[in-house]
C-alpha cells in the first residue's frame, strides 16, 4: 500500500468524502477516499513561507475553508481568448495538415461538460470550485469526473501502461504532523510557475509515478501519472509529460465563472 502524509487539505478531504461515498457503492467510496487521502499531501497552499510558518505553529490540524477567486478565473479566460484570437490563422492552417490530435496551446480555456465525451453533467454540477482538467484531447475525452461541493477528482486510463488522475479543492488544513508542516514550508519557499497559467507548482515522485501539484485561484490541485514501469516510461521518469498536461487546462464548469 502506498504511504503518503496528510497535507494541506487532508483533513478536509477525509471529512467531506464521507458524504460523497454515501452516493456510491461501498467499494467505490472506499477507493475514492483512499485516493483523496494519498493525494492530499501533494496539494500546496498558496501562501508565503513566512505565513506558512506562523500558521503551522499549532500541532493540531485544523481545516480552513476558502472561496475560489472567480475574478481571477475570468481574467485568465479572457487573456487566453485574446491570445487564441491572435493565433487563429496559424491554428487553422495546422489543423488542415495535422492527422493526429493537435496539442493545445498553454493556458486556461472554457469547455462545458456536455462537450466532454466521458463526463457526467450531474457530477460537474456538484462542484462549486474551478473544475480544471487537462486540455489535451488524448486525455480530456477519457476522463471521468466525481464531484462534491468543494472537492473533485477525475481519472482516466492514458493507455494500457499509464493512468492519470487530478484532484482539486479549496479547503486546506494548517498545523498537524510536523513532517507535513515541513513539506508545506518547502512548497511555499521554492515556487515555480507553469507556462500559460502562471500557477505555482511542485513535482515529486513515488514508487508508482509522478505528481505535479499546483496552486491557482486560491485552490490546490494535484495531477498524478502512474506507470506500469515508472523508471523506464518517460511519462513518469521525466517532468516534460506531466508539465505539458498541466500547462494547458480546461475549465469544465465555466458557467460558474460566467464563461461558456
């Protein structure tokens, strides 16, 4: 069994997943709970190292609910729309000669759930936070979404050798296990940013694959790639694949931001 520490949202996920599990079979609920717990440590809170140190003085973990910054979401969508307009001619030319799915440009774009092949609208409607998914057509049309008010997870089989999942929430937890506190401080002190979305992110590896955690719109997200042979499969052994997926995202509930 994989062993991960509970992170910045672990307690909130553990508490809220119970209500979700009631709507699924016992087996599905337990699988989702385990998945969310394992991902919890890898979702960073968006704050400075100094703030993290002050908040983490308590040894008792405590949840802090947060509201997403929808104004920032709208601003990102508008900026990307402007960039797309400038690229329209070259994209149309490329689409006429490209026989494989065209990799999307970096950035955030609106794409309503009813345009996603495997996504059930009822699951998306439960989610009140920005529901971000990888934009690449090889991935997005395979994803299944499972949603709650303040947390969601989406999963897909990339192929027979790799799988992907992404989880997001606007809840976070401060305090708790000293090892978790130290992990959060490291994330806050050494941020990198994704091209296109400018989201702060962190990459880490485990025995099964690679995680990319990022903070955006006041929320935390973690994308996980698992491979059958993680040491030999470049999708898990290198950073390029997971980073490229995270740089181009869609907002699957744009109506909550006044989008599509």
